[in-house]
C-alpha cells in the first residue's frame, strides 16, 4: 500500500473561483487542501466541522474540486 503524500503532481491544478458568492475575485483568500487519510471524507460533516473550527467572520465556501481535494474560499482577511 503506497503512503500518503503531499508531493503529488498538482502543479497544473486549475480551480475556477465562483465570484458570485464572494466580494469579487479574491483568489488570495483561497486555500486548497486535502486530508491525509485513507478513510472516506463525509463532505457535509467536514464542512460543518471546519466552519465551526475556523469560525470565519464573513463565512467560508468549501468545495470539493477533485475527490479528496478541497477549495476553501474565505471572504474576509
């Protein structure tokens, strides 16, 4: 079984940010991340928990861009 890696080939990853949800095209307020686990992620529950943990002032949009790869878009510095 191969180990989990942060070094996967993601240099060519292109993510389109939906500007209708935020205050303009603030891509500098975006983070792409993944969970290093073999267990499946329950996306709805993960979104609820991450919102509770991060507690952003103006909200956060969490979208799955690929299986296991998530885009976190914040609307406030």
